[in-house]
């Protein structure tokens, strides 16, 4: 049985081609020549583990997307030889109470923050693990990191970009241990605007490894976590940065994330990830550091691996404008759209039953962010220049930015090699692709864990929300667990269903009833497949009565499509 739900049919393993595999095992197989009818034959070439084992789900995703698991021996050897960096010519930051703030399940700590009042504003320091000191251009470690492009995070494991001796060792900012870092010192005014910045190479010692929940609880209770004077300036600076963000107008979508909690490889619970001010604090500090890195490199006319995000295409913008018009919401005319225009729409529907639908549709109208040596700005963040600087342990793009800074500021060894800069266009395309690969693999892993979690609940009825509308049926997401699956056309009430792409809806010609994106419904689980991560549902709640709406200018060639139940 294929693990890819898009693959149709099954395969036959002839006698002598099983490779010793047993029923219930996950295997990799290669097709055999086939000229007749019936099941196509295949030869098992690798045994990967048993379905139901603790690590089976991530194994399927890793092999299905060709994500490299094993490091070359030379790379492991180089990582094992790594040692702590001496102070030398570095700036000594060990007296600064820098702290790391991450999730409870974080496996590496590559960024630390500090803030203190400075006149009417604040002095901030963001210190990042000095990966460039250990991973030199062209070395075995570098080639392995380039190939991976980024770390991949599954609920049960991480496939790291760098060997564990670095990612969890010398490049992890462990508390009360000396670590080499690349840092940026920034000054902001009372309105959160950056007035100055300075990059350097330093030696730091994290004062504490803190978690988002721990920090937020302490801030709410007025507790200092045995770190007197550390948290209040961080939050004060955050509030100033938040004001600057709101002033420039950014796109702040409200899209809940789910966290899968495992116990011995099985899903114990699925809960929404909280969105705390402590999360946003770190985000704002990192964004400011990333902006400073892009400005520094651009100002010195040095190569920069930008993080770019293009505005919505004209076609998507036209569809979005029509959709919002049907809801009585107007969007600024013309194609010169600003993120502030979309954020005003989100604020208008915040707290209403239309909010999930509008957030979802605006998300789908967006272009995909990517890496590029050519700057086009970052639309979502409303920034003219932006580069990733803050996570070189897990993103190759950040390592390139570090190297460019080391070269441009003459900060020592480990800078950008000339031939490496010449390959920026190819590298940008490669790491953008590995990022998409990682996101898809991570999403598929969660889908499979959720399917396993739901396997004993077939026949049960769940509250859900329509998360996708297609001519072949509806995708729904369960309110409690976040599990997603398909309601095929055959599982809808008997009618002649018409698909409207512009309004994201299916309408019944006979009943005049409609299903639309983000609509609350009740569904019954009819099938759950942990192997593919697929869930099938039947519709229980009736569709809503169709509302009169303007005719879509997009209908015709692609706007209206018809499908009939069965």
C-alpha cells in the first residue's frame, strides 16, 4: 500500500522480492518490469521499521521527501573536533545578562536577548550562535548543511542541518556556559524606531534558559525569576517595537497552530499553541535584528541573501477584492496594495463569525516567501529590506548572512568565499526548495499522527469548520483536534452541486443550499488511514440557504464548475 495518499492502487511483491520484510513493516520499494494486467510488481529494497513504532510516522515523511538523515563521516568528524572559542579579539559579553527564551520542547538555543533603558528609548542586544566559526565554506560540514538547507522538525524528532555535536552542543547557547556569538547591538527610540545598530563578534554566557510560558507567567505576576531587572526592560522595549510595527502597518493573520503531544510515539493530545506576548517579544527582537543585517550588508554593497515576500498577484488580488465585496467589505482600489489595507480588513472582522473565513482567504491570496540575492522587499512585514540572521543552526540562509557580515566587517575567519557569493542565485533557489520540502514533510507528519489518533473514532460525530472547497468535495478541520480530512462529493446531500472558485463555495442547484469556506459544520468520521494520513468524513449538518450575491467577473473559464453527487 503506498504511503502517499495521491498514489492510486496497490503493488504486488512477488516471491523472492520481499527482502526479508514482514507484514506491517514500512519499506522502500522499486518497480519491476510489467507488461500485463493486474497489480504492478515491485521489489523491496529497504526495510525502514514497523508501522505503529514510535518513529514510524516521521520515517515515512523523511523517506517520502528524500530528506537526508545521515551525515557523511567527514562532517561528523569535523563536528566532533569542535571546541569552545577563546575570547581573543572578541568582545566580552559574559557580564551582560543575556537570556534565551524558547518553547518547552525546544532542542537547540541559538538566540539570546537583552534590553536596558537608554535615554528616552532602549539599548538592545541580540546574540546569535557563531556557526560561521565552526562551519567553513567548502568544508564537509558546509556541504552537508547546504544539501539539507534547513533543519526539519517533527513531533518526535529533529532532522538537524548540523550534527548534534554542534546543533545541541557548541552552537547551542546553554546557560552558564561560554559560547562564541555574532551579535547586533541596537538602539531604538520611545516609538520603537531603530536609530542605530552595530555588529560584532563576541563571547557570551547565557544567564538563563527560559521558556515562553515561564516568562509570560512571571511578567503577569510581577516576578523576576531570580533575574532582577532583566524582564521588565525586555517587555518595555517590546511594547515600543510593537508600536512601530503597528505604525508601519503589517499583515497580522490570526491563524491558530496545533501542537501534537506524544507519549511513547502515540498521540496523547492535540492542543492549540498559545499565542503569548512572550512569543511576540522574541519575534519583534528577531525582526529588528534581521532588518539591521539586511541594512548593514546593503549599505556596504555586500552580497546578501534576502528574505523576500512579493505582494499578491493581480489575479489573486482581483479574486480577493470580489470575495470581500460579496461580504460588504471594500478593499482599497488599484493594485498598489499596502499590508495596512489588508490588516484593516482583519481588524474590521475581528471577533465576528466571519473572522476565520476572512483570515483564511487573505492567507490564500498571499505569495510565498522565498530567498533571493535580489531584493524586492517583504510585503507581509511591510519592510523594504529583510534578511534572516537569527537562526544559523537551522537555516543555511542565516549562515550565509553571518559569513557576509564577517567578511564585510573584518571580524576574522569564516567569512564568505568569493565563489560562494557567485553561487547565490542557485543557492537561493535550492534553499527555498528545501524550506518548502521541510514544511510539507512536517505537515504530513502531523496529518499521519492525527489519523492514528482518530483511527479508533470511526463513526463518531465532530464539530468542524470547512477549510477548503474544491469541485470534488470539501476539506474540513475538526474544531477540537485540528485534524483535517475530505468530505467527498458522494458524502454530500443528494443535489447538483456547483463549484464557485471566486466565492469558495459549493451551491446546490435544486435545494439552493450552499457550503462555503470557514463554515461551521458537523461531520461523521467514516475512514482513518495512519499510513497515508488520510481522513474521510460524511456531512451531518445541512448546508445553509444560499444568499443573493453579485455575479463574479471571474466566472466562466475558471470561475464556475459543476459536479454532481455520485
